[in-house]
């Protein structure tokens, strides 16, 4: 009986503290109910993600489609916040600043297991890990993911490779897309 109560208490604490907890069994429509991407650009999720007079970008969704993270920039492009909205009780919540965001956080990307979120901060790559009570404190990701130059975003592919937008030397332009291979779980 004690084990059952402990499990229930853990579940209650977890459900009250995580930014997005499934409060019902409804399934969100793909793409937040928006028309799937096509060849003609359209404003995405107006009134939820896209609001007038602000710049939103770097959107990612969790595998189950119940969490959406995206970047909001101010008009002067000096403040970057990662926002989160969750699908709860059949609708999307009002976006709020993610717990790890600090005014210089941008381009969020969830790893395939939804347990690690990568993002750019102060021109380097950081990650936060999902814990029982929310996201961990962000930590800088070491080389070869982060470099001495400006790094802006990091996506981990289903194969485990990292894709980085970076100003590192040896590229073809100013900000290039780099692939960093994962060999036996280690980046080379």
C-alpha cells in the first residue's frame, strides 16, 4: 500500500510541476491544427504562436504533439526568449517563457526522446534535461558541438548526429550548417 501511495504522490507532484502534462486523453491535431506545410508560406498558429508585431521562429514540437517550443524576439533583436505552449483539455495553453530561458535563448530543438532540449544562448549551444520537476538548469554543450565561434542552433537527428548552425571556420559562408557525426554515442 505504501508503494502505491508513493507512486500516486510522485505522479501528482510530476503532473503539477511539468510545463506540459497530459490532463486528458484527447489527441492534438498535427501541426497544432494548422494546414500542413506546403509551397506557399503562411502564418503559423496565429493567436497562439504568431502574434502581430513580433518575430517568432525556431519552432519545435514534442513527439506526441502536446508541447510546442519556439523563440520570440523583441523588435530590436536584443532579447530572445524560448516560449512553451501545451495541449491541455482539448486546447493550446497561452504560451509562457520556458523555465530555462534567460533573455538570450533561441532556436529550441527537442531530441528524439523529448528528454533533452538544445538551444542557442550567448552564441553557444546549451541543453536542458527533463527531470521529475521540469527542466534542469541549462549547461553548455562542449566541443565539438559548441565552438569558439558563434553557434546559433543545434538539432540532433534520429541517427544521433548533430546539425549545427555556426560561424565556425572552414565553412562556405558566414553562418553555415554543420553535421557532427555521432559514433557509438560520442560526437566526433
